[in-house]
C-alpha cells in the first residue's frame, strides 16, 4: 500500500476462534481512508466474523484493529461513535415509522436533540424514502427496509461504514440505487467496507478489493487509478511493430509497460489531453493503431483468477 494514503483501518495479526473452528488466521491488512473496499470470498471464508471483530462486537483471540487511530478492543465505545455497522441479518422495529426508528437511533447515538430532526430528515431524503417517512417499517418492501437499516447505521454521521451483504435480496434497480448511494456517501468522505457476492457490481463502486478464503486474506488490491490521474491503457496495433516498446519507454508519463508485438498495456500518468497527444505521437511515428483506450480493472475476473489459483 503506498504511504501517500492515510489509513482508516489497520488490522494486525487477527486470529479468531469459534469453539471448534479457527475462523480467522492471523490477518494483517489495511484499508485506506476514503476508499470503498469490497470484501469478497466464498461462503465460510470469514467475512462476517472479520466484520464483527472490526465493529467491536466480538473479541478475537489475538491481534489488534485500529480504526481511525483508535484501538477497537481498548476503546470500543469511542469506535462505535465513528462507525456504522449493518449486520448480514439485521433487525428492524416493524411497528415504528421510518421517522420514529431513525429518531430513536439518532438519540441512542447521542445526536444533540436540536439536530435530530434535521439529520433524520436529510437521511430519509438521501435514501429516497421521503414519501414513506411516516409509514410503518413493517409495511415496506425489502429494498426499502434495507435502506432504512442502512439509514440507521449512518444517522450519527460515522466516518466508516461496515456493511455485511447490504445488497442481498434486492432487485437490480434497488441494487443500482444502493451502488449510487455508496458512491454519494464516499464523495462525502465516508470510507466504506462492503461484503458482497455480487461481483459484477463491485466494479461500479469499489476501488479496493480484499479477497478472503478459509480465514485468510488471499489478495488485497488498491486500484489507485480510480482516484488519481494514473490510468491503465491498452494499445492495439493492426500489425507487428518492433519499435513499439522503445517508443513507449522514452515517454516520461508512461510506466509499467507490458508489450507484445501488436499490443502494449501500460500506466499513463497524464491528463486526457496528454493522452490524446500521445495517440497523435504514436500515429506520427508510423504505428498502425487499431485501438487505444483505458483498460478497466475487472474485479470479477481478478476475484475468479485469484480463487482459481488458490484451488490449484
Ligand atoms: P458467507 O459468505 O456464507 O456469509 P462468511 O465469509 O461471512 O460466509 P463466516 O460467517 O465468518 O463466513 O464464517 C467463517 C467460518 O466460521 C465458517 O467456517 C463458519 O462455519 C464458522 N462459523 C461461523 N459462525 C460460527 C459459530 N457461531 N460457531 C462455530 N463456527 C462458526
């Protein structure tokens, strides 16, 4: 992890045992501030156990978890004021209205009385539930209940949200809305950790990937190009050109070149205008450019590759 990013979560040597089963085997990893981290892995990998440890709800055998500089095991109450946690199976008060439930959670989290109404109303708006403000939660659809549950986790303005399978059971439109909500919250500076089995959607909103398997971290990738000018570009030529690599190597904004005779993948640290200039330069040097575009890192492929490698 590059040091230029500040760290929201630092986990060191985390081990968790159930009575007859070791669920986490000495995990060490960090989560950059301002990221949306996707936590993925097969059933039983240990995602829920890890999230519960991070939320201070269960005590590991060994290890430390620092969230925003505070030790979860030493000062869980302080950490609870800074985080929101959505459990995989969450409970809601069916007989309360959305407004009542969020007000209750705001007060439980010690939001000052004179701010509660404003905070609750703004969360209801943000979750697109305004027309249901005074409806009983028991009468809402599953997707709406999911949004209320997320609202309850963020009513005290946490800096870090831990969401265990928030999209499970939602229809495609509701999942799309949820992805947009994550992006909006992230723009407001909130760091998110989201576990999910819906890999195709991870690309849409996450920029950090943590892959778990059998209680271990098997991969942790921070896709920094989503947050910076650095992009991964893929160049394809219609015919072989032996000069391709040497032309690219002399360009000061290009790094990490991976070439065949007719393709080149590389990192480009320039603006879009500079990218257009690079294209003109390549054509000017006589390269028969077929295509030249940003290559998005596909988390789904990355996940499946990683899991397959570990199976072999
Ligand atoms: P899923 O994707 O199915 O939700 P997960 O990655 O969240 O799985 P965990 O629920 O953390 O995985 O479970 C990790 C391991 O710990 C599994 O082998 C599971 O059987 C075991 N486990 C979970 N809860 C308990 C428990 N209460 N007692 C004993 N073992 C448990």
